[in-house]
């Protein structure tokens, strides 16, 4: 075990077996009564951390922030459990020592060193962040989408007047004078007021006719008013937003019984 690592450095990190597989997270550290160096650690193995398994640090090696012990995962998992809410008796400590001695590893190969190992663990629990907890909390965050609107120029409109020419075709009634000859026989010459001598004579009169005359006059016929009005429409907005998930799992990576898988 590296001597420059304090008990607080171990708490919360993982115990790896001899193949590098994750065994569990360190909850408590126990010190040797003679050297005050970390000698044992406890790993959560029960649901919600109600039971812990003791793991000896003899022969362990640091792996980044974690530690690797010379036992396989099943050996640690099958080790005697201890209650997480009380101290360890010397009898329980001896039982755990004998278990690891029977399953090889450093404690099995160096029996004399094991016999001279740390003292009773009931007084070995460190006070550097290793206190037990009955609950835990974790904050979950997510991105909140705020969709606003911005006003921008979408175009310009203008009124423009211009002159165009169109053809028209209309009927106009026209009057004109025509000659109509009517001959009347005189049966009683004495009835003629003025008798004239025979000779040449003539009468003239003027005939009239109407012709179409086109005149143009500019007159107002229509007034055009234009105003802006506000029109509302809905537009569908799609996008992505991130949110955090919180999963509950045991040391096997499975959801614990009675636990919510995710939030």
C-alpha cells in the first residue's frame, strides 16, 4: 500500500480485483494501531449500502485514484459481511482474516505478517470523511428552452401611380336633317294667298347633322388607402435540449430492488 496516500484519499474510490474488475466503492478505512497506516477498507455490497465487506490492503497497488487487491472479485464478494452502522469486534476481525488466509493472496502467503497485523478494528475507523450516511442526494439538471421572437425587416412596399391607355367602344345617337318631299294638289286657286307670276324661283334652307365629338376631362374616380396591420401566425420550432439522468445500480451494474432506475 502506498505510504503517501491518506485515508481520506481512499474514501469514495473503487477497489479493483486482481484482473482489474471493479469490486465496489470504498466507504470506510481502518488504520493499523501500531503504524496508523491504512490496513483494511470496507466496500459496500448490500442494497443501499446496509452491509459492507472488509478487504485487506496488504499487497494492494494504486491504480490511478483506485486500488487493486490480489484477490478476484468473487472472493471479495463472498467475504463475511459486517453491519455498516456499528464497530467491528476482534472476533469478526479474526473471522475475516481467516477467510482471506484460506483463499490465498498476500495474507495466505505471509501468515506471520498477518498475525502481526492491525489491532482490533473497533477503534480503527477513521474520522476523515468516513462517517456513515443513511441517505444521499444528487442534483439533476436539465436545459430549459426559452423561445422568444425578434422583429426584423421582411421587405418594403410602396404605392406607385402610372398611366395606362385602354380602348373604348361605345354607341352614340346622332341626328341629321333629311329632305322629305310632299306634293299637294291645289283644287281652288283662290285659296292661294299670293298668286305669283310664272317664272323662275327658288327657296333655300340649311340641313344639319350631328357628328361625334370626343372630349376628355380628368376627374377623380377612386381613392386608395393603404395601412399596415399586425398579423399573428404560429410556427413550429424543433431543436435539442440536454438533461441529466440519475440511475441507481448495485455493484453488478443492475438496478437495485425497490429502486427507481432513472429520473
